C-alpha cells in the first residue's frame, strides 16, 4: 500500500480481537522502530514488548487502575509495548539544554510511530497510551526507578467495532503555509 494511503487508513484502536499476535510481526515493527532517525543518532529508547499473558495481566491490572482506568481498554490488548527513555548522547543533551528542546521525546515519538505504521501495514491495530501508572509499569517490568517511561503502545488485531474517537484533523490550509508564518501571536 502506498504510504499516504496507509497513513490515511490508520486509526487509534481501542478494541482488540482475542487473537495472539505473531512474534515475527512484532519483530518487523521493532525493526522499523530501530531504523528511526534521532537527534545526534542517540537512539535514546528501549522497547519492552509484553506478550506473556501473566506479565501482561499483572501490568494491566496495576497500570490502568484508579485514576488511570480511562485507559483500561488496553487490558484487552494482547500486547503492550513500553518505550523506555534511555540517556541520549552528551552532545544531544547539551543541545537540548541550550535550545530548551527535549529532543529525546521527539526521537521516541518518531520511533514509536515507525512501529505503529509498520504494525498498520501488517494488519495490526495500535493505540498510543500516555495516561497510565508509570511506577506500576516500571515495577512489573523491572525498569529502574530513575528511568522514564513516557508512553506505552497497545497492540493487537483490531476489532472493527472499536474504531474512532476524535479522529478529525485541521484542514491543510490551517496547518501549513509557505514562505512565512500565517497566524496570530500567542
Ligand atoms: C503521545 C500520545 C499519547 C496518547 N495517549 C492516549 C491515551 O492515554 N489514551 C487514549 O485512548 N489515546 C491516546 N492517544 C491517542 C490519541 O487520542 C489519538 O491519536 C487522537 O485522538 C487521534 O486519533 P487517531 O489516532 O485515531 O487518528 C495518544 C496519542 C499520542 C500520540
């Protein structure tokens, strides 16, 4: 499928079929993430794929409870991927300080979306999850406390019933322009 068609087809998926996901498909998604660009080629990420039922249940039980229960749809996802932020290269950290830009978050976003688009191409559904109990995820996965997990991905075969929430987008003429800024000052 042409890339733009694939991008147009993708939706966040919040309902999944009770069908296991083949390990080789996940490996392809990880390879797509591995090849993502990053500031100073820092590659400041580690992807932890949770596909073992027992570990997934423990993680989902604690990560999506209480105030995080709005994300409890992810309990039905056969796979949860935790993206751990690793230290970026010294030069990227200096640049980040001088520019006031958190390059590592941009890097993680790109790598995660590479994963997502490859998953889409393989017929898998995904949803980014930013609202979860980070401490609980770290504890279940043995991630050191001083590391950061900014996002998770829920992955599985999509249940067609589960499509769509807030998928609308601003029109092209509002989000882009040529040769100068068009818009109001803040
Ligand atoms: C960084 C990030 C965090 C997100 N966190 C959540 C989340 O916690 N729960 C959720 O249901 N969707 C979450 N989403 C999905 C967005 O709600 C979704 O991408 C947006 O509404 C556009 O819909 P679409 O992905 O179907 O095009 C997140 C997306 C991104 C990129």
